């Protein structure tokens, strides 16, 4: 029971859908949200909204649990909340979802065909943010291993509202948004990721844990973003840091298996410990734990994510949050299922 005590505590917080809104000057709150904890956390964010909700999602596919999200958004709109959403154009079912959401009063549109929008982001009233790896699909919310955080902080909320506005205006144009820090949270988007994560990995003193759906490095191209990240793990191992990498092994996606197989072989040749997850469960998470810091967001490690797509993440330097995600990683590393 002790092993799961902190995990259960945080999951209970993620499921608490009746949290009051954050008042001006109130302390920043950070709640880890993983796996099936995402849906109740999202419904709570929607139900607490008073003025506006903005979201950016790669996938929005109508299913019973997705209907719950849509129903809660409809109720929010009935009480006067403005809802806007940006969905990825190249996902076949998003057009129908955008049409349905618009029918019920949400301002919804598809992004540009020229650049993928891979974010999974909700912002309520410019003060509450939910972001990470979870898509608005039944599989993502009910079956996958997923990592997210709920952050209640006006400065972080305004940052992500500003980012939303830029993509809402033009999702093809690279947004001029610099990383921003408030309290324990550093928010970053698009090309800022590599510049922030490389020094984080380079400064690791004791441990690095990486849980990633896909890592597609190119050892023949050492200057590519993904290869630089992978080489930073190898360098950390060489200087005595304990580095563990957990990759998805799919029972249906041969493409992800091929890139992860190559990366696993390369990392192991450098002395890095690498394992695959349970093949029966999709580990769609994107998580990095470095000592007492944690990175949660939408980025996989590959060319498109790091050098082309619209993506977002946060670096959290908070001991309790880091402890939660380290425990989450360790459970999966041992080949066990996360039980909520």
C-alpha cells in the first residue's frame, strides 16, 4: 500500500472535479493526471469555467466518453461560456467533430493542411490549463498509458491563451512565443523544446527516466534534434547518471515498432538501459523525469515533432510532482499496469 500511497493521493486530486477557481494571488497548483484520470479532470475543468474555454487537439473522435466531453461543453455554453477549438485537419474524423461542435455553439475550425497541430491542450478562463499526451478519443482516455498535468496559475494560463490565439489566427505560421516561467512551471511551445530540454538532460546529476511513445533518431545525422536528445542520454550514462528509457512496443503499429527498435539498439550500444512497455497496452505518454524535474507534453522525439509541428509542454521543478511521475514510470518499467 505504501508504494501506491502518493500515486493514489494525486489521482484522487485529479478526479476532484469540484475544485474552486483560483483567486488572484493564490498559490500555484499542479496536479498530475494520468491514464483514466484524464476524463474526470477534463470534465472538472469544463464545469469550473465561467467565461471561456479554448482547446487545441490532434484527435477528437465521437465515442461514448467523448460524448461526455461534448455534453459538458454544451452545458458550459448554455451558462454563457465561450468555447473555441482548433482541430488537426489531416485526421479524417476531425471534420465531422468540428461540424458537430459548431452546431452546438462552439467556434471550431480545422488547422492548416501545411503543418500538423499535435497539441493536446485545454485552457479555461486564462487560469487553468490541462495539457499532455491524451487525445479526445476513447482509446486515449480509457486504454492507453498517458501523461498530463492540470495547472492552476493565471500567468501560465495567459501564456497558453496567447499561444492559442496565435494558432487560431494562423496555425501555419511559427508562433513567436518564448518559454515562460511562473513558480515551479516553465511553459514552452514548438521549437523551444530542444533548447530547454538539452540543458536539462546535460545537467542531470543522479537519474533520468524517459517514457516515450516514439523516438526516431538518426545516428548518421548527429545534428538532428532527436539524435541530439538521444546522444544527451548516452552522455549522461557515460558520466554515471542512471538513465532508463521505456518505449512503446505496439501490437498493431509496425511503423512505431521499427523506429523504436532502431533507437533501442543505438541506445543500448551506448550503455543506456532500454525496455519496451507491455505490448498489450499503448504507452502514448511523453514523459521525462530528470532528478527532481519533470517534463510533460505532446512531443515525441522525432523530426516532425521537434522541427515542424505545433506542440506544447511544461517543465515542472516540483519535488512532489516529480515523485509522482517517477513512481508512475517505475511501475511501468517493472512491467506492471497502472491501476487507478
